[in-house]
């Protein structure tokens, strides 16, 4: 690597899997702007050694013997940075396929340096000639993120992100090995109160983004599988709950009695499904069951109150009102269960 004359306060991290020659130019441009560049060769194979060998003139090259995924590559790079560089510094992550301009990387880095406790996201406008899968993918993930957290992020799939050394420990401990890692980062920041600052960047797609290694089916499933499983669990519990509610309402004629009784049975089934199958939680049964029970009581109170309002004051059919209330409480229940009832170990790490 060339002799570096900067102050080591700007570090560019690039995960790379089977990169094209443009990675060399990207490394050189970043280097000349004053960045220290760290590239992780994520098991690209011997045929790509020349690309990494040439990039090594401007960058520190780390290597995975086999492909382990973007999330793992980013965490490998962050561990190296944490061990090698002396704080304070700011890290910016970029994709290796040329989708991010060095000027945008510099702008994001400077913005993150001004707000060292925040995560800066380079946000694309998605205007002009954007590949359909990228445009549709962002709409879907943006909607899923909104439903899951109640927060809005314009570009959930952006790989251009900048943050100070204060957040590195947190970033390393967030779960996820492949593309789902980037969504998990956003989820964690929302839960932990880490401010996310969006800055506009160019929307660049070279040759219709053909160099991207994102697999539409398998990688999308990794990103969405938790909420899809949660939806399936919620749907199964809803049918149990709704069936019991209808039967009991037909017998008692009481909205409150029917709703409370049905919820006790469906909540027990839902807790079991979510703990074991959806979130794969290893939390103690006593602790998680207590948290779930508190959440269930809260959701039940909101659900019953809203149900009575819809039926008694707005004159909505009791059966239809039940469906409306369940849909409205879905996002609340998912977010609370993911973040507080069944949190994964990495998602419980404090910033520092």
C-alpha cells in the first residue's frame, strides 16, 4: 500500500465479491481524497486475485477463504478497523460495483463526523432509469420497515452509510451475515434511539446493475423471513382468536367477554409460535412469558377499547370491527415482540 499522508480520520470500507476492474479505480479515487481504504475479499476466488492485487496499492486487503456474505464481510472489516486505527475516525461503507461516487462518500463522511452518535444514510432518489427490481425492492423493504418500526427511511437498501468509531462496537454485534444485516442495522438503530440522518446521493446503475450479486429470491427471503413468519403466526392465531370470538359472541352476546376469552387462548398459542419459530429466542420462558403477558394485556386493552368504539359509537358490524382492530394492532405487536420480548443477543448491545 502506498505511503499515506492523511490524518487517518476517514476510512472507507468496501465488501467485495467477484469485483470488476472498477474496484481499482474506486480505491485509487478514495485514496487520493484522503481516505484509508479497507477492502474485504469475500471469497471471490483465484480468478479475481489480480483485481485485489492491483487495488492493494491503495487499500488494505482482508480475505475470506469462502463467500460468507455482505454482513459478515462488513463486520470483518469493522473488527480490523477497530483493532488497527486509533480514534477518533469516521467510517463510510461503499459497494464495490461502482454505484457510489467518491464525492458522495466524502459528503456522507463529513456529515457523520459532525454527528458522531448518528448513522448517516446515503439516500438515492430512484428517479430516471432505475432497474425494476431495485425500484420495487426498495418500495417493499421501505414498507416492511415502516410497518415493523413505525419509522420512515427513504432508502433502506443503500450501501453507502457513514458513522463514527463510537458506533463500531454496536455494528459488529448486530445479527445478520448476508444482505439482511443492513436491514437489521436500521431496525437496531430505531430501537436504540440512534439518529439516522439521510443525505441525498446520486442514483447510479451501471449496465442495469448486472454486477450485483443480490439474489432476488433467496436474499429477499432472508430480509423478509422474520416478518413473513410473524405474519403467518399472527394469521394462525387470528383465525383461532376470531373463531372463538364468533362462537362466544353467538352464545353470550357480549363483545368484551368474547374478546377477552378468545384472546387468552390465542395469545398462548401465539407466544409459543413466536418464541420458537419466528424469533428463535433463547430467552428464559419465565422472563419472556412475563414480558409477553404484559404486552398481551396492553394490546388487549387497546384492542377491546377500539373494538367497543367501532361497534358502539360508530355502528360498525361486530364481526367486521374485529378484523379492523387486529390489523391495526399488528405492527404494534410485531415491533414490541422483536425489540423487547424476544430480542436477539446482538440487538441488545449498548452503543459505545
